[in-house]
């Protein structure tokens, strides 16, 4: 059985936290899978781009088996075929620059 401690954290390409799911919630909700996290994250946070399907990936940029139980850690959501440059809108650049000055 997985530990009840910790969080599954999804970060943006620049590394900004965008969502956090407590493992205790995932274990107790009845669907302790990466599929459930993916569905929640995409439906609540992501502006879906049908030309660039996305997935949650690990540190090696490998997607998870959606039927596996998640573990605590920090993971990224990436959209296939999009470059980092496409994510750096003027708004994001402004936020990143202001965050570094603090």
C-alpha cells in the first residue's frame, strides 16, 4: 500500500506549481491512478489544444502508465509538438522575471 504522506505536484514547463493532489485523497477517493489525476488536471487546469495532446511526465520526460498508482513527487504536463518558446507568452515572461527579482 502506498504511503498516505506527500503530494503529487504538477508543474508548468518553467517550473511553476499548477496543481497539487494529496496522496491521502487519491488513495481514499476510490480511483488511485494516474488516469484519475490526468482527468482532474486536464479538466480543471489545462486549456486543451487538440493539435498538441498532452500527458503528465516524470523527470525523464516519460509518460506514466495511466493505470498505475501515483507516487509523491513533482511532475510536468507537456504537450506533444510544442516548444518551450510557445509557452513563454509575455504574461509568463513577466511573472518569471518578477519571481526572480523577489
